[in-house]
């Protein structure tokens, strides 16, 4: 997206909106991966405890290693994307508002950092681990959404950080706005008849 034709303040607002959307998207991706991992492990533990799966079989071991490796890789991709997006979000929030993300934004970031770190460091059960990550996600989303709402009020832009506008609008199909001569020529010729 090019911001060259915008004023500096408007470009900063667009950067903030884009960074807000990316923080939310990467955090939702992280949540989906956490839920998939928890579900996969619970199904696997249930299958092993019922005796339907034999862990000594090499195919089972390979499938488990591949699935958990893929989920682990996706988790780290989401975390790195979330970290980069959060840094851009903080910087752009400071360019848009004197207080930046404020207490709610920084609180959400601190909460997700603390809770995700605890989920990796503490020896807790799988459900407690997923619960810590879920609470961190809720705190982050709450902080980002509340910060976006505050900056929307401050700037008077209700669309800030929401969906991007479509490229084509209904006005774009009005030939009279493109070129009045073409419109007159179209009107003069009329519609073709069979």
C-alpha cells in the first residue's frame, strides 16, 4: 500500500489501522494453533489410554512427531508475526496519539507476554497451558480493540483499523463522471436494438 499521496498524519493513521488488523489476525492465528494443538494432544492421549493406538509402532511415532513439529512451527510463525506486528502497532500508535497505545494497549501486550511465557515455563497440564494462552489472547485483543476505539474517537475516523475500502465503488460505474464527452456519445447512440 502506498501512502505517498496522503498527508503524513493520514499515512500514520493508515499504518496504525493496518498494524491493528495484523496484530488481530496473527493473534487469531495463534489462538487457532493453540486450540488445534490442545485438541490433537487430547485426542492422542485419549486414543493411547483406550488402547486404540500403539505408540511403539513407527508409523504412529512418525505421525506424532510430524504433526507436533508442524503445529510447533506454525506457533512460532504466528508468535514472530505477532511480535513484529505489535512493534509496528506500538510505533504507529505513538505517531497517531500522544499517549500511544495507553494503559490498555500496553496492559494487553504485557498480559499476553507474561501468560504465554508462563505457559512455556511452568510445568502445568495441557488444559492449564491452553488456558494461560487463551487468557493472554483475550487480554491482547481487549487491549488492541480498546486502543483502536480510543484512537477512533480522538481522530474522528470510525473506519480506522476496520475493513479496507473496496477498490471499485458504485460511483465508478457512472460513465458521466469519467468523461462527459463519452457519456454524451453513449446517450446520442442509444442502446443497440435487435
